[in-house]
């Protein structure tokens, strides 16, 4: 990495106050660093207070700074079994890379390293030409990707953490990761001692993995006599009921045909009002349509819940010993800050503006190739093979992304 | 209102703190229990262990609750002293099943009391009435997850439970099962605590210990060793799918790599064979890969031979590609492999396995 990036990172860290390096329960956390150009993580570091962490960072200027989601008795022990695990925050990692957004057609490219075929957008599972799975990707982020990631964060919190898991708004913190998405750190005691298996259940819960609606009250009592849950019910039970109601209410005949057989779809579409009224009634009634069975409901349910399941990197949630980016540290692949987001005003949060660390100065760069990029209020591109003077934050962003060089 | 616990209750539910207090009040020494005057208790304890080896669930003998109560810690000491994980698991399962059967006969309020006294779970009576279903109890989410992640059935998955406001709502049957599972974990967890590592049975009890070990040995069903080499036809669908991805040069996720490597190592493939598999992967680095495989095989580093993740974990990581008929009975890819090996012919001995081996 270029010396100029390191120098600017160093200036940024020197300018911060010690309190900006605060991490809850610091003495029990492991800290880890990745140096510029380094491949090996410097791990098992312990800092008793924010000032000594700052001192280390200013002196060494790492490219990436992490702390453990876990709390340890002896965070500096190099053998994981000797650290003495005392629990861990529950973390959700939302990464826009994993969300299929339309904007990916505009800024992402993939290439098969086997046959050389190339394309735009979300990478295919295997190469459409040679069938191999040696797919290289070159991805970028834009406002739309980050907006999609933000929506996932809101969904996790408002749809699951608060109503189902009973987490209060003071028990979690939301961070912009400094690059592709957001992290949610849940610090309540409820989750602290959860094992990996318990965390896996939580991850599966928000991802809709293993859902069986027959276990949520849907039953065939007699032929075509279907009973099921109330939309007011809690947890997935009520969620599925509401999702089906909403889906059928909004669905066109074509939408329904994609979920169930044409005959059932037609009957459902023509008797929509009656079907919805039956679900609203007390007790709700889920049958009464010709050919409409428990299996039809299962199919409609899986089509209905698509927007309700959360796109998270499950590995992060399941892992009870994960390393997570430190608040206010810079992301070495973007030069943006890992920034705490006030959840009450998350709707207005603009990560590409508020996480900008370098607010003054400019830099002359040579851009190899870049799509349209915005950092702060400055926009650029798409462009190729061009040398130009840009605001420092934008220039460092392109350099960190590997798309530009200082000139 | 708290219900009175009788001696019979303490005999039926050995995990109650009152049971432990009762035993403590008798100030017995483990070594003394080999003496003639306690022979009734000793034979009860030995029977408890033999029952568990035979998978026999014997109802609690309430004609003499006192010796029933004391026989539990004695049988537990013998099981811990045996240092046999097989016996430990068997004993814990059968003791738990017995508790579950007893609990199912109890009225709801009693189950609630027993749960409160046995564990530090904050269970509450809620009487939630749903359409065609009643859920009288609620348990904090974390307590539920602590006890219920050992279950593999779909209806124990959190997503299939009524979850609201940080609580999981249960009927009495589920609560009974949860308590018995909590009991089972308690027995097993205690065995791995540091102070248990040096635990030895007093010499006076040693002959009985030998007897138990002999009986256990005779009854261990089949050797856990797998044949030395992969039998392609016995592979579970998840492993087949990962192998196809490898063949297509896909850069595998860490979990996929781990699952494949541990699977291959556990069916007896050599490090070189496993390395060959990965040769086509886009980001292959032989030195690094060899190091990691040797680590997983327990040849270097912590010297632990790692097992593949269980089916539940593979499902969470999106590596389960759908079940076939064998998957329905298996909870673990190696289970699947063992069962299918048996069906494919023979008990899966070392010879023959190689012969059946096909290219992968």
C-alpha cells in the first residue's frame, strides 16, 4: 500500500481523542491488527484503557483494527483454550455484497478464470459458458447497496430483536463497517453466555432456515378443512400468517401461479376477498377453496416470507470468538471510518458522507478504472486511464480500493 | 405457593438442589459405600449403570426412597471414574429418559416447581391460549437455547417455537423434555470440568468398577473405527455436492473446506489423497493446504483429530443440499456414511472397503 495512505491514517489517528478509542469492557477484549501490506494478523493484544490503545495505534498505524466480540479472562493468552472465555456480544454482520440489488449490474463485474468469460452484476454460481466455478469478482459499493444493507439492519432490529427476542433499544449498537455494510452488536446479558449452537439457532431464526409452518398451527383437520394461526400471534407463527395475508392481498394472478398450481392460483385469485376475510376472522380459517391444501399454504408461505428473512453473514453471528472492527478505526480498503450510527435517526444516515475521515485537502491520482463513485458530496466516474486532482477522501478511497495510484 | 417436596420426589429427580442437600446431610464418604451395611445401595447403583448400558428405563423404586436417593451419586461417581465417554453418554441419556417419564405423570404446577428447583431457569406460568393449542409456560430465551440445542428434531428449532419478548412458550410435555435434557447436559458437562480430570474411584470400589467396564465393553455395539479409505457410494449428498464444487474449481467457503477435509480424514483417507482433491481449486496453495489438513487430522498442532460438523451445522451454513432417505435417520454425515456402508455390504471392515473404492 502507498506510503501516503499510511501517512494520512496516522494523521487521522493522532487527531482523535483518547475517548474515541473506547470499547466496552476493554481489559477483557482481545485486540488484533493488520499492518499495511502485511498478511499476518497481529493478535492477542490487551489494552487496559483507550489511551494506551491510541498510543499503540498512532505508533504502528495499522491498516485494519479489530477487537474480539468475546470477553476473556486473559485476552493476551496466545492459546485460545487458555484465554478463559467469559461470554461474547451477539453480532450481526450485514454485508451489501450478499444482497442482490439491481445496482450491481452497474458497478460489479465477474470473470471466469478458466475460459475468460466476463459479465456484469451478481456473479453466477458457475460459469455459463464452461460450467466451471472459478469465478473472480470485482465489486464496488454505491448508495443503493448501502441503503439495501441499512434496510436489513432495520428489519433485524424491528422485526426480530425487539419483538421476538425482547432486546431493548439500549442493549445494542449499530455501526457502519467502514466499507460494505453494517454491524449490530447486542450487548445484553441474555445472549452473552450463548454457545455456538445457541447462536446458530438465533442466526437460523432471522434467516428463516428450517421453518416448518406445520409446527406453527397450520393443520388439515379434515379434507380441505384447514386451521392455522392468527395474525396477532407472536414470533414466526404470527409472522407467517401476516406474510401470507400480505402476499395474497398484493399478488397478481401471475405471482400466485409462480407459487402454486394454475388451478389453485386461479381459485385463490378469484376468491381473494373471501380468503382474506377468513384469515381475519376469529378464529381464523385457512381453507374453503377447492383444491387448496396444506401443501398449497406451504408453497405460498415460502414465497411470502422472502422479504422477511434477513441477509446476514451467518458465520459472524454463530462465532462466539469473532474479531470485529473497532469503532472509529479506518477501513484499510476504503479509508472510511467504522462509525456508530444513532439508531433513532438511521433513516437519515448517509454512510458515504458521515463516515468520511479526511475532510480537507486534495490529491492528484491516476485512475486505472472505476465506476461512478461518490464520497462525501463529490462524485466521479465512470472513468478509465485518467490522471486528475480530487478531494483527499475520494482519492484515498480509490487508492485503498486498488483502482488508483497517487501521482 | 411452593409445593412440598417429599423423599419420593428427591428420589425421582436427583438434580433437585434438595436432593443434593439431603445427600450432603448424611455426610457419607464415597469409599465407605463399599461396606457391607450399604450393600443394598451399592447394588442399586450398579443396577442403575447396567440398566443404562442395556438402555432399560426402570421406574424409580419408591419402596425405599432413601437408598434410591443415595444410589444416584454413587452410580454417577462410578461412571465418572470409568473415564468412558461412551458410558457417560449412555448413563446420562437413560437417567434423563427416566426423569422425563416421571415428569410426564406430574401436574403442570409440579413440573414448574421441579424446573425451578433443579435449574436456575426463570420459568413462568403464562397460560397462553392459541387457536387449538395451549402453552402454559414461558422460559427465557437463553435458558431455552442452553437446553434445546441438543435436540435435532425440527420442532425444537427456535424458529419453530412461539417466541415473544425474549421468552419461549411451551406446553408441559415440552417443558418435561427440556428439564430432562437439562439434566442430561448437567451430567455430561460436569465430567469435563477441571476438578473431575483427576477424579479417581476409591480402591474399595475398584472391583465393582472393573465389573462395570467389562459389562460396558461387551455391550458396545460396534467399533467406531471406519474403513481405511473412501467408499464413494456411501458418501452423503452434502459431501458429494462439495466434491462436485471442488471438481468445478469453485473457491470453497471455509466451512465447506473444513467439512470435506474432516470427512475425508475420518473415513481414513491420507493427507496426500485429500490434497489431490483440492488441486483444482482456484485459490489453491499446496503448502498451506497440507499444513491445514495435517492439523485437522491431528498430526500436528493440538493433536486433536477433528470430526466433520453435524447435519444441523451444515444446514445453517447452506451446505445441506436436501435429504435422501438415509439423511432422515442421520444427524451426522459420518452416521450417514456408516449406515450406508453397512447396507452396501458387510460391516464396513478394512478389507473390501478399498476394493469398492471408486474414483472421486
